[in-house]
C-alpha cells in the first residue's frame, strides 16, 4: 500500500534531483551547456540570413521575369486570339481589377469578350435548389438524374452549347438548342451574374478568388449537408467544361497556386491549363498565351510557382508558320 512515507521519499528525491541539476548547471556543466546553446543560436541566425538572401534573390528573379514578360506583351500576344470569342468566368470573390486586366489582354490579343459572368457561392450547390432544378429539367428533361450532376451539366451546356455528356444523340441535339434558356435560368435564379448577352464559346478563362483557400475547404457546409464539398463541385465543373471546350485556362494569384483552385488542379493533373501570378503584370499576358496554346492543342501549367512547368507556353503552330 502507498502511504505517507512513500510520498515523502518521492518528494525528497525530486528536490534532490533538482538541486543536483542546479549545482551542475551552475558549475562544471555551465560552460559546455552555454556554448552549446550559443552555437545553436548562431546556426539558426545563419540559416535565417541565408534563407533571407535566397528569398531576396528569388524575388528579384521573379521581378525581372515579370518585367520582361510585361514589356514584351505586344509581341507575345498580338494577334494570338484573332477573331476568337472568349468567355471569362470569375469566382465569387475574384479581384475585379484582375478580371479587367485579363479582359484587356484578351482584347489586346485581338480576341473578343463574348461572355463575362461571375459565379456566386451557390452557383453549383444544392441549397434551395428544388424549384431551380425543376425549371432546368423542364427546359432539358434528359439532364442526368443526380441533382448535382444535372446542375453542372446544365451550366456547361449553357456556356458551351455542347451536350456530349448526354447519352442519346437526339437528346444532345435537343439540349444544345436550349443553351440560351438554360443560361437565362441561371441568371434569373441569381446563380450567375453578368452584364453580357448570352453567347456560347469554346474558349474559357476561369479566374480564381483573390487569396483563395479552396484547397483547404474540403467539407460540405452544415447548411447543405446533402451537398458535395465546394472544392469537389468546382473541380468537377472544370473537368466537365474542359471536356466540352477547345481551351480552358484557370488563372489565380500566388496564393491560389499554394492553397486555391490552381493548386488543386495541378495536384490532380487536370486537363485544364493553369496560370499563377495574376497579381503580377505578367499574369494576364501568360493567361492569354496559355489560352491560345490550348486552342493549338498544348495544355500545361504556367507561371512563377515552383510547380509551374514553364513561365509561359511556346509559340503556336500559326506563329511558327508565320516566322518561316
């Protein structure tokens, strides 16, 4: 049985050990311990200084590359999208200045902004969707049975005018003729916001939210327990849009390449091209180059992040022929 004597002996042992530690630390071990701690502090300071130097050098290289791409924009994108219609899709919290800069670069490349839409938080969600789904199925009765898939398919048909996701050829033809009505249904339900008239295109630029954290948002919202996680809804939509389009480019800032949609698509080896660096002057230029490259059959991941394959795509077939 454990009694008072046991507790007393234990307590005395603890104090003896503490006293021995103090004596040794203040005596024969004081200098070695102090030297060891000082050595570790010096090493940490040296590592910090080296990292700061490397970071400054890397930032300097990015700044130089950004300046070069921006200054060379007229030569890099002039005529790259000649006579092409382009749709721009902005995420709910996309930076309006980034959207505008991308639009300006598309026009500088001799392209036309045929569609300019913004998503809202519930564009693809199932929350409050009963009446909305009923309207979509009234317009296109043969939409997929799964509600989430049906909303995604309807939006892709509305934007592209293509319905190859439907199994029956007659159903596909009928659905494709309803693209304008589907588009209007999304706008009327406040699931799409736009100032442009409806026009289907095969070239799309999707602009991620500013400072996006989509890569971290992997759980369904408690308000929509039957819904898929937001990141799944968005990436499934990008996959479906890519299947029905000639070229899809998803662009975002540096944070998007770390924690946002650009990061997810690169990790999942998406067929959509991605561009990071929209916060830099070169970002919109690279985005236009990537869109033109996708139309030419080249898809990839571009920008300044570590997992980017290149800063920008090479010349298109048409550009190579013109140079010969």
